[in-house]
């Protein structure tokens, strides 16, 4: 015998306690033994609701039951019958087991305290089990489509099996039976009984004692309501999920029942828990296999529930990437679901509603190019569109292409688990839904996981706090308030001038000053719009062949070293006047790769900042000096620096006066506390990987993506990950993404992924997966290219420096979207070089 250590220890402990054998005790005393043991079980997980119920029994009596409602919205209803030989135990002793099942399965669990023998002999337990089942159907399922399942262990498993046989004729419809080492037959003469190794907690005398109390008449025991193995016809029963233990006198009769179910055409999933004994499932906390069995049952129930929700692809996120991806997959004939946490489309433009939020790529360029009709019809009003206008555009796209019908709003994907046998993903949402999909596409955005302010005491502030990336839909009125803004990145730089217009007093807490250029925003003229629309096709092509997807103004291929100081000044001035983000970085070819070339342009911008700010000390504080221009994302602003010329606007340099904590009244820095009515956190995002890592993603062999990426993201082309087949990251880490016009990169990635999936369909492939070698080669190339630039020098979110503890790696491909496109196209043209594929038919087909 090779029982696991915990079981061996438990048996040894019980033996040394030298109590009387169960069979020597009257049932009432025997019950106390179990109750004493249950005190050692840990508490189960918290529930949304725990309700004790009395269900009327047909004989006028009452059946005690406990309804356990999980925190997440239930995806099904499980009626559970506990074990204990119809004589022992109750729902109090099974409270932890019930809670664990409810939490893991995300199901409402009704624990039934059917009345026990010998006070209530057979068939009372059967009647009670039935009455509780009918009650659950009426009160917990009702008019909903929630699937009804039954389950139980040992004697409870026996009742669950009997319920399924009875329900076949008279309903209710049971979608799954969960049988944990159920008692199947009353003849105690099978080989399981003969093996001395099985004579453990449940042994032959104990089983005989149970039968004698429950059904004293040996003939009556053979009735299928007591011995379900003896039923004549097992066809048309619900699918069964059956567990046994390796050391169990009942294992053979359970296996006989499994065989008979299968012969009758009932789908059965069967698992034996090795090195375990009968009863292990009833002992939470004492026997680790109990946890494993709950997890196993949870996974199987997930799958069972997901059968109803099977699609070709799940897309996570309904921002621009998710919308276009849905459009493309539909065109390929794939059934697709989009899961979106927000209540509407738009992604980043749905959440970032802070004052002044607008794009810093020109509107007519920051738009989809895949539909010439769309780009001709839509009219942008300003050079740089505001957040509401961009959100209207996203909504227009969703409506125009009829996308909403495949989007589930207000639901967040929490887990995605890959099943190698089926080559499919099980995608879980926080709404309790589980979806089976061949492909999972993360369209979760690069800057969509707002960084929770890691400032001590942040939660203690008594006034309202706001995070720019999660701005309230209804807006905020700061009129007459004393406001603090923490952070001076793009979001802060856009919002500070507008907050200053309302606030009676505004203090900006700056840790690192930003390079910002005046946007020169203005309404678009009719002729600009007409001209662009006439040129749109050529412009889209130019976007594709530009390293940042921003062809205007054109790049200068000359080194700054070859220009005279006067020429440099002239070209920087010209770039400055354009109000375009890339104008200064593309003024010379080596701005981002040569320290001296960068110093020249950085000094130019520093002088411009000094010109814009009246107070020389304030100006000097606002001038960035600690990193080269462009190595942290530069900003575009409207009157940002000028705002500090206002008397009621103050700047605190956190490098000189460090922030100590947020207090109930305001902000405490080294030099003292300042009181505020409201605080705005413009503290940025857990960029590139944050939104992906928020989901528990498990690939081949159960490997967690967060473990694989523990030392930084590792991808092939920024779109695929070795060990995670049929899993795609749109504008993922190590793709050009945030170093480009996102719309250009999104379209390129979505097109590539869609072509890849279309190719798989044509080739009848079940899965595609990046190879480790390809991933390593891509990572090495990324690093080599990044190291040719000045980018790694800055403590930016590009390297994860803004998130304490995040591994430092450069997370975007610096080689340019033009070069990147060529590489991706070549990979596709060579039959997806660097990927391994599995044909359909080499995997299990989902029933
Ligand atoms: O975030 P950020 P963002 N104590 O990370 C400071 C895009 N975007 O939301 O630099 C004190 O840039 C932090 O200081 P430091 C764009 O790509 C685009 O503004 O880490 N300060 C920094 O000043 C952009 O780059 C648009 O030293 C703390 C600020 O908070 C990206 O989104 C508009 C702190 C965060 O700046 C992110 O921009 C808006 C702490 N504990 C955003 N933690 C447009 O299209 C952080 N900070 C126009």
C-alpha cells in the first residue's frame, strides 16, 4: 500500500487515539466523533450569501438545507448530498466542502441534510434528496437557463446517482452528475472488499453497519433506489463526472457503474485519485488531495458549463484593436465573442475621460485605414481630436460594422486556461461565464491597467481622489476647490491647464519633468479635410512605410552632426512650429541614437520651456535634465508651462522635497503638509504587460504566463508566446506598438493575426505556437536594436521603471513599424516560420 503521507499520518493518529470502533457505538454517539473531527477543518471561502433553509418534505417533515451563493455570479446550480453512510455527518460538517465547491465552480450549491437512518430508514433519504432537488429546480433555477447539477460523495454519491435515474422519467433536467466514490451496490462481495489494503476508514464492518441501519432488509437493498448499479437501463442519464480513490472498498463497484454508464452511451469523465483512501474528499484541510479534487471538479465543471458557450475565438477588449479584430474574424466566418470590462466600446478612450484628454497624433491620421468608405464619411473637427470625439468615432465604427451584437459589456476575463488535448482555451469571466474557444486574442491595450498609486496613505485621504485613467463618466467640477495633481506625464500635462481654470488653488507634484511641445491645436479647415480625403489611400501607404506610422513631417535622413548650429536651430524651430510629436525626433536621423545629437535638441526644448515660464526657479524645475529627449514618451500640450505663471498654481519638486505620504487632509512632503479638497493621481499605467498579466493565463502544462514573464515579457514578434498556442497579443510587448501611431500598429497586427487564423483554417490546423528558438531570436534582436539607441537610459514606463518590482526590460520594438511589417510578412510568406502547428484530428474532438 502506498497511501500519501497525510493519509498515513491521519490513520496513525486515529489508531493511537484508541477509541472504540464506529460499529460499537450507537449512531448518536458515532455522529459526535465526526462532529469533533470537523472542528479541525479550516473555514471555507467567503460567500456572497449563506442561507439555511427548511424544505418541506412529502411526509410533512422538514429537510434542513444550506444554500451557498458564491461571490461571483453563479453559472449553475449544484444540489449536493453529503456522505456518511446515510447514518452520519450533516451539512455543518460539510460546510467547508460546500463552500469550496461553490467558490471554485462559481455555482450556487444547495447542501442537503437529508434525514438519517436508523431514525429515518430507506427510502426517507431518497425522498428527501428528491424533494430538495425539486425545490432547487423551482427556487434556484426557475425561469433561468442555469444548468442544474447533482453531486455527492459516498452515500451522498449514491443518492446523486439515484436522483439522476429518477429524474430521467419525471424531470427536472439534470445537466451533470458528480459522483465521488458513490456507493453503487449493496452486495459487499466485490474484489475491492477482498483486498486488505482497502480496509481503511471505510471497511467492510463499517459498510455493513451502514447498510444495516439504512436498509435492514437485504432484498430491499437491491432496489435500484438503494443500489443504482442494479438499475436495468442506464441510458439517457446525464453525463457523469466520477471520482474514486485508489484505496477504497467501493472502487470496483464504482468502476462497474462507470462501465455500465458508458455501455449505455452516457458520457463519463472518470478519475482515480492515487494514494488516497475513501473519505478523503470529506476532510478538507487534513488531506491535501481534497483541495486537488475540488480543483479538478472545478475544471471539469467549467468545461461542462462551457459546452454551451463554444466559439472559434474570444477577443479580450473592445477598444480599437478588439473592434477591428472582430470585424476581420467575422469576415473569415469565425464565431467570435468579445469580452469588454467597460459598458461601452472605445477602450482607452472609454476610460480616459479626464479634462483635456485628447489624442496627440493628428486626428485624420489616428483613424482606421481599412475602410475607404469609413475614412471618407467620417469628419474630424480638430487637428487633435478630443476624447469625446474619438469615443464617438469608436461607437460609430461599432455601429457601422454591426459589431455590438458579439460584444459582452461589463464583463472582465479573469482566467484563460489552455487544454492541450482539445487544443482549445477555456476562458472565464468575472460574470461566471466560461467560454470554450480555439483562439484567444488579447486586445487589451498597452496603457490600460492604471497604476494604483503606490503612495503611502493614499486610501486615508478624506476627500475625493481621481485617477486619470479611470475618470468618472459624469465628469468632475473642481470649481472653488484646492486640488493636488500628482504626476507630470501626458495625462497630467493635458489636464493641469483645465483643472487650473476651475480650481481655486492647484498644486502639482512633480517627480520627473517632461519634454513637452505646444500642440498648436485648432479646428481643421475644410480644404485640409478635402485634401487629405483625396490623398487618403497614398497616405495610408506612407504610414505603413514610416518607422512610427507618422509620415508627416517627412524624416530627415541626415545626421545632426552634418548640420551647422544655425541649420540645426532652424530645423528645430521648424519642427517646433508643426506641433507634431515626432517633428523634433525626426529632424535628424540620429536624434534617438547619438548622445550629442540628442543633447542639441534637448537643449533647444529646455530653452523653449524657460521662455514659456515667467519665474526662473519654477522654469528650472520644469526643465527635464535627467534623461535624453524622446527616451520617455514626449508630450504635446496646450498652455501647460504657461499655467505655472498663474498665481494660484504651485509646483512641488519631489526630487527636492520628497513626498512622504497622503494624509486624511492632504499631501505630506518632507517640508510639511498641504491640505486639499481633492487629489488627482495622474500616475500612469502598468504599461504593455499590466492588462495581460491581470488575467490568469495558463498555457501548455499549466504554465502561468506571469511565471514565464517573471523576468520580463518574452514573445515572438510581440504577438505570440511559446507554450501558449493560439494565443495572440495585439500590439503586445516587443512589437513597435507604443513607439508608433497605435492605429497603424493595431491594423497591422490584426491583419497579420487574421491572415494567420485564416491560413490555419485553410490548412485545417488545430493550433499554432511560437517556438522557443524563434522567441529567443526575436528577444535578442529586440535587445540589440534597443541598445543601439538611447532609449534604455531613461527610467520610463517603456522599461517598466514606473512600477516598483517590475523587471526592467525595454518592452517595445525600436526597429520601426516599417521594418517590423517586412519581418512579419516574411514569416507569413514562409508558412509561419518560427511557429509549430498541429493538424486538426491530432486532438480530441469536443463532444
Ligand atoms: O502616465 P506617465 P500618463 N509619486 O507614466 C508620476 C499615453 N497617453 O498617464 O516620471 C510621484 O507618463 C510619474 O513620475 P516619474 C502616452 O503614451 C497619451 O501621463 O515616474 N509621482 C509621471 O510624472 C503616455 O506616455 C495621451 O518619475 C509619481 C506620472 O506620474 C502614457 O499614456 C494622453 C508616482 C505618470 O506619467 C502614460 O501617460 C495621455 C509617485 N508614486 C497618455 N508614480 C495622448 O494621446 C508615478 N508618478 C495625448
